[in-house]
């Protein structure tokens, strides 16, 4: 098995072009959090003002609602949220310059088309490992919508956060490919 690719945010087209479905990645740098309520509010704000709460160009959004930090911790458990719940918001964010999202589970057709069109990727994080993933988060601050509690937008600092490329700009889909391989084994 090949070594994971180490990449840093903000992401560029060149970095995105080098990623393929199945690539293991260690992601470092600034990553923003947002879930359903924050996505809805962000895009409503954008429609009214033409602005978002942070500069989205080249950035990554992690679908997470972290638990409160215990003493001596930067953040509590920080496991991925099911990604398809954000599908109705994601294409517009890619159009505005978002380069990647992190979650768990599959993405819909519109998101996969937006990834190709706007040169972005979807990373899957390992579900069920929230406490372990939080150890790769070395900084956190609330950026917007503090009233949303765990769903507030936070700016995280990742250090070698482990993810896998689930959808790339070439139309690859790790979930579809995995199902095809399984069906060949079963039939």
C-alpha cells in the first residue's frame, strides 16, 4: 500500500488534479466546520449580502459538530457527519471557490458534477473514530453563528488529519467502485 499524500490548505487546482479516488491523504492547515444549519444560514447571508463569514476560496469544510473539549484538550470528539445532508448547499459553495469537503457516506449526482466542474474533491473521514480524529486538530476558534452551538462555524487547524479521496474531479466514486468489487465477489 502506498504512503498517504501530505497536503496543506488552502488547496489549489494543481493539488486537486493530483488526487484520485482511493488516495489516502494526511491533511494539514486551516479547515472550517459547518453542518446543515450553518450551510443554510451561510447561503441565505450570501444571497442578501454577497458575502460569506470566511473567505471560501481554496478552503475545506468539515461536516462536524464537535463535542465540548475536556480539560487539557483543544476540542472534544470530532467525527464526521453524513455528507449527503449538505448536498443541496454544496454545489453553490464549490462555485464560490470551496475546494473540498469532509464527511462520511456518499454524495449525490449534483455534488459529483460540481466537483468536476469546479475542480474540487470530497474526502471521507473514518466514522466511529471521533476521539482519535480530534487528536489531529491542534487549534479551534468560533468564526460565525455561535448561537448554533456545536453547529457554529469553527476554524480548525489540522495536523496530518487522515482522510481518503471518495470523489475526485475525474468522476471517480469510491462507494460505487467498492460496490462493484463486492458484487463481483458475491456473484
